[in-house]
C-alpha cells in the first residue's frame, strides 16, 4: 500500500521521532557491539590472556581433575641390600600387612607393579623392565642413575638422571638410581567408609549394610549399627565427623547472620523510607548507614572481625549480619516507598495511631516481599559463609582451604564441594517452597 507525498510529509511532521531517528537509535546497537569488541581485545592484550593460556600447566590441571574422582597409591620401591622393599607414606591407603593384588614381592628380592594386563614394571636393584602393551623395555640402573633404552617409545622419557614412565590413567613411575616411585591410580575415593586402622576396614557399602542387620556383634560393647556410625564419623583419613560439624557451623553462620540482619533492617527501613518517616535528615542518615554497611564486602568484614574475635563462627555471623543489614535495609526501604497509600489513608481516616497505620496499612503489603528477600539472602549466605570461612571465620570453608593447601587431598575437596552443592540445592528448594506459599508460585 502506497501513500501520497503530501500524506507522507504530514506524517513526518506529526511523528518526527519515528521517521527521523537520531544517530544512537539508528546505529546504537552496532556501536555497542563495536565498543564491546574493542574492550575485549584491549583486555586480551592488557592482561596477557594469550601467553597465560599458552603457558598454562594444562597437564597438571588434568592431574588435579583426575584427583577429584580417583585416588593414587604411591609406594616407594627402595633398593637396599640387593632387595627391593616397598615404603608407604603416612597417608598409606592400605592396612599394615595387607595383601596388595597389583604389587607383588618375589622370593629373589624383586617386585612387580602391575598397571594393566599388558603394562607393568619388573623391578630389581640392577634393572627395571618396563612393559608397555606387552613389549619389554629394559631401564638400566647405574651408579649415575637410571638410563632408558635407545628404542624407548614416547611414554618412556629420560629426564637427566631419572626415567619417567607414563601408563596413562593407570598411573606413572619415576625410576632413579636408588628407588622407583610408583603412582597407581584407581577410580573412586580410597577408604571413604573406614580408614585402614578401623576394624571394619575392607567392608564396602553392601557389606556394611549386611553388618548393620546382622545379629552377630563385632564389638560386644555396642551394636553393629553404632559401631558402623562411630567408625565412619571417626574416619581418620576423611574426617567425616569434623567435616559435618564444620558444615553445620557454616549453616548456623548463614542462618543466624541473616536472621539478625532481618530483625535489625526491618524497623530501620521504616526510618529510611521517605513516605513513612517525613524527616529528610533521618531518611538521609539511615540510607547512608545502609550504604556504608553494604559497601564493605562481606569478606572484608570477616577479616576485620576475625582479627577482633579470633577464628570461629562469631566473625562469620558478624560479617553476614553487617553486610546483610545494609543490603536488606535498602531493599526494604525501596519496597516501603512503593506501597499503595490508599490503605494507609484508610487507616488514618478512622483515627488509627501511626503505629497502627504501619502495622495494618503497610506491613501486610510488604511482608511477603520482606520474607522473600530474607529467604533469598539466607540461601545466598549459605554459599557466602563457605568463602568467609576460608579466611578464618570457621565452618567448612576453613576445612576446604586446608585440604586445597596440601595439594594432595583433591578427593577430599571434591567431597566437601559435593556436600556444599547438596546443601545449597536443598536450601534453594526450601526457600522456593516458602516463597511460593507467601507470594504464590512463579511461572
């Protein structure tokens, strides 16, 4: 359909904003995309993203990821008096004297470490035979160290006086002139139920369930169910009891800090709201107080209170309380400033006192919003309490930092991360259910 030139001119004069778009309306999207692209390029070079990616220890990162879902047995096969003997670290995954199916001692003083059906090490004090896909590659043991054969594949690598052998996921080996360090990897978490010193060591989940319902007591002094619980919580390697206690501390920090912040922010928000308290200096001072409390990050508050009270849950509760009082106070005040004044006017018209006006004319309007916001902050603080715990405020965050600091307990790190995820998921569903009851389901 076409229109006349006169009609077009009339429409252009009547609606100039439609026919004569300014520069930003016409090209604003492209300009925004271009600026964003330039900013990304600037950040790429300013922060040296390319060299950082190129120099990243990706092989080490892969090992760390594997440590989350698998474990490594790491014996040292030492050469002494013409024999090869296995020594284990203090974190040995096997009970003393336990029979290890992949590590075999022979009568002639040699040992065999099996990695796969066709991959193994035959270790003696003079030579280590490395079998890869069933083919033997002899590594000589000399006074100057270990020497790899000339025809060795890429999985066998000479590194100065030692030889490194890569068996893939199954493990690695480091051959020196006086010992062979073996890393044998297995899926799962070692000794998750019971540590090697427990009388229940070696029982898996199914056998443990069978023990619980068995009539024959292992320890006459207590039931099998009590024994299983005590041995699991007292696991010296995984420290389930201590980790669960620290997790409860984290939850208490989040709940108590959020509760106190809600109780304090609620009345002060009425002072900050301009339509509730007709006093501009009081409004300004209260809002600036809220700004001060929330402008300092929770982590900074945690560091401050840790210096004052020492490590423990009290600094964590105080940090959450201070930060959330400012944030909730601002949110509550904005909700109060947007209430419907008709209900307040109705209460005033019947001669109600100011307290009654706020109680029956304002609170019913904003209470669902207040509760919903507090529940969201409670859910968020469950995660935040983990972070502030890492700086000394206690809780599972401190245990998580300790496990990461060892650089060898990544399986324990994965365990605590899963616990945190489960708790956050549970609290998220509880919070959503309560909010749905208060303000109706969201679609």
